């Protein structure tokens, strides 16, 4: 049995060997990628090779990829008033689903009065009827709907969303940060106009992300202005090592997904079968399509902080949901949007798997959970006696 098991892959992933090697190569270069001399051209080559790899991972053109400092900045770049389709009106409002990442819910550069929230169903999917009503008769909108939720793993009907949005003369932004490398992702198939990505969710380095802008988008305004890097769309000297690692991780992630598409889902399903042996166990969004690596569950009466600490003491890293709250265990806005009872939401625990997760890891986690669940049940009986 392993000494420790990492089951928090949706928060961040280990650095892939391919990404580590790419970073090491880049660190040995001294050139600025904007310089015209040989050293600068070497650095530029690494950036452009990575750009091509990231573009290929989502079916885009290399020139459509804008590198950023991470997913949060990429989302802020995307949520820009004034965007418009070719020969179309600029968008005047932003509609975001209630289960988006906080960096999207913050609204980017849109004023608060121009932001609307799209409801979701109890299963955690975007309510298409509510979106249709919000779009009907209003000014052109930029709509932001994530491809897969970071907490529940629920895969959103983004192609259907795109048809509604484009039919109303708007644009669609898709935060695909959790989906990349886990499920097939083609920007043309999902019909997104803007897509955001993050390197550290697929085995790249932390602090690198990307915004993909399709050729239909017009009126893009950069968030950072200065030296004209990234074709004038994001100023600042490129993080050559991080970007190079992003490209290497994208190639490796695509190869791994093609070679073992069903392995993670098999492990996830086995994990859930074992967890279900606990009386009253609930898996959120279990009735809809989910990421193959993600389980968000609870047991009535369970407190998330108790479970997370208990797992950690047993040698297993898990999460209470999103990892973007400075380590604080807080009620999930995702589960609140789904209409979940407050007590159930307070007990939600997320287990997420990755490329190195093994059968032994699942056995280890289930054994730890059995002991933890028995302890919690005994405590519950004492408190109700």
C-alpha cells in the first residue's frame, strides 16, 4: 500500500516529466523571445512550438492562442465589453451560469449592473430555458458557461448553449480549464468563440494559462498594455519556461487521453461503488454526464472539514470542493445554485483522480473511508443517544 495518495487532481496536478524536461531546456536559454538575435529566436521558437501544441489540443489555429499568467487572467481577458462577431454589434451585457469559477462570476471588465446569472438545474446543468428567456429580446450578450464543473464534474451542454447564444446574436465564452485532457475538446464542435485553459490542470507549471480567440471575434481589448507581446493582446515578456512546459503537457495529455480513455472512469466508478457501502451516501450530479475522474459526495451529517482532515491524517489528499479559497472550507456556491440543502452542501467532499492514480490508491482510499465513516457513525450515535 502507498504511504500517501493524492486524490485532488482537480485542484492541481503533478508536473509531468515531459513538462519538467521542457522547462529545463527553456531555463538554459537566456534570450528574450522578442529579441531578433539568435538567442531571442531560440526562445521564440519554444514559445511558438508550445502555442501550436496548445492550439492543436483544442482544434484551434496557433495565432488564436494568447498566453497568460493562468486561468484567472485568461478569464478576465475573455470577459471584455465591446467584443463582437464580425460585422456585428458589440456585446453590451454578460450572462454567466451560477456554477462558474469565481474568476468568471466576478465578471471580468463588465460593470456589475450589466451582469446576469443563469440558473442551473438540480443536476448541476445550465438551465437552457432560463438562458433562452434571458437572451430573448435583450441586447447582444457575451455568455460564459464552463465545459465541465470543477466541483461536481458535470459536463455542460455547451453546443446547445452555443446555438441559443449565436441565434440571439451573442458570443459564447467557455471555461474549459477542467475539461482539457479529460474529455475530447474541439472548439469547432462546441462552437465556442472564446475558450480559456490552464497549464497546471494538465501537468504543466502553475502560473500559465491561455485564452483562445476564434477568428470570428472582433473588438478584443487587452487587459495589459505595453510592449506588444502576444500580437498586442497581452503585454509582458512571455514566461518561456512555463509556456514551453504547457505545450509539452498538452501533447502528453492528449496522448494519454487517447490511449486510456476508459481507465480513469473505471477507477472512479469503482471508488463510488465502494463509497456507496456507507448508508445514506450521495453522489452529486450522478445522473448526468460527468468528467471521468471526479466524484463529489456527502453523507447526511458529515462535515466537510472533518472528512478532509480525517482523510489527510490517513494519508490521502482530498478537497471540500474548489481550491480557490485560500484553504478555507466554505459552503459551495455550486451546490447552493443546484438547490441543495445547506447541511448536505456543508458536507461535500471531492475526490479527483489523475494519470498516476492506481487500483492500490483506490483500495487505500476506500479503507480509509470505511474507518472514517465508522468513526463518524459512532460519534453520531453518541450525540443522538
